[in-house]
């Protein structure tokens, strides 16, 4: 069945890949983005697709997309560089933006899907992180604008489900990478790939022993779509449980790129999580989903994009 689907933040890294996947399934997609951190270049390949429509719109302001069957709310700055620069906008899109999108879903009896984040777990005391873990978050630290915006977004999504009976779904996304990731967004993979390809020192914060888990974008989107079609309404982790120290990740990037860059150590930022790894038991059990692409393979699959972005100085990078 062909659906009319709204994707907010659809010109962002992950949102644009989601648009591609929904179109590939035969749906009609309305992509909404105010281009604060998204890039129109991420969706220009769809400009002649008759089932795709782009609207430059701030979802924090009241709007109406017309009747839709599904709302995917992916609008938000998502990288440390972006949400620290746009702190107020991050809080607004997590609160006002989420409520506007929920009101739209309510109006048209549409399903609603919230893109939440592993940042809800903060600097976790539980490892790996299960969905039942309530988190260890500094509510007034620099990163709180993103953490608490997403925690509020989850709360209001569940409230609309309980009080207005909206069919809602919530994904907690762990570190995702791949083509279209902006070079200057401050995320581990984009930082390392950019620095390695430019021959610059790779910046490792702290001693590099903090850990992350990296999920290739096609695996992430497959998990998101599986969750969107499921009957699960509470938060679900979608990420890759393979855990790397930041130092190990830097060394893999150097090997994949063939770079002779060195590694430079810098002080650890405030509230930077020491470990991050999803427990995906729920996703495996309920959705039959688990990632297929390992870090080295995913980096190799991303290499042409990063080389092109560095060579052509892609706008926004």
C-alpha cells in the first residue's frame, strides 16, 4: 500500500537516507527541513522524482502538510558542534517541534515515529545500555540541550499515545555514519575521516579509552523501518553493538584511508560519555533486526564520499 509520508529533518544525514528508503518502498514523501543543519544537496538527486516533495519549513512553527499517513520526526541538530551552536533551537525542536508534529499526526489519524537518541542514557552507569535504563544525565551541562530535548520528546510522544491514542514509535539511535555525513559536524567518524584525508593529526579526546559503537547508515535505516512497521510503542535501541575505543577507531580510519596522519590527544570535553554500546536484544527479538556491516567495511563503503567531500569542499562541510 502506498502511503503519503512526512519526514521532518529530511534533508539531514539520516533523514535523507530515510527518504530514499521510503521512496524505494513505493511511498510518496513530503520532506520538511528548515536547512539549519540539513543540506539541500542531500536531496537534490530526488528533484525529478514525482513522489517526492521538498518544503523548507521550521517545524517549531505551526504548519500543515496536508493529509499524511505517517509522520517521521527526525528534525533536530544531532552532532555536538551543531547542538552546542544552536542550543535554543535544539530545545525548541525537541519540544515545540515534536508537539507540532504530534498534533499533525493527531489531526490526520497518522502514525508517528520519533527519532530519539542514545544520548538519553547520558554518561551511562549501565553497560551495555538497555531500554529499561533511565540514564545518567547532567540536566544543566552543555550537552543537556540535546539530551533533555530528546528525553522530553520521548515523554510527550508517550503522553500523546496514552491520552490521544496515537500510534507512536520511538527509536533510540546510536552513533551512525556513512555517505552525506557532514565533515565539520564534530562526530567521531566525520572528524577522523576528514583529518586523515587532509593529512592532519587525528584528534583524540582524553586518552582514547572511551568507547563508542558505530552503525552504518543502511543498517540503521533498515532497523528504523522495521520498527516503524511493528507493534512496539516503547523506546527501542537501533545501533551496532560492536564496541570500539576511540583510539581503536582512529587506527581503523588510518588503515582504511592509507593516511600517514598522527594521533593528537586533547582534553576530554565536559560530560563526554565514557562508554556507549546498545543492548539490541529487544530489536533482535521483536524485529528480527541486527546490523550486518562492520566498521571497517562501512568505512570502506564511505570512503569515496569523504574523498569527494574533502576535494570539492561540499557546502556545509
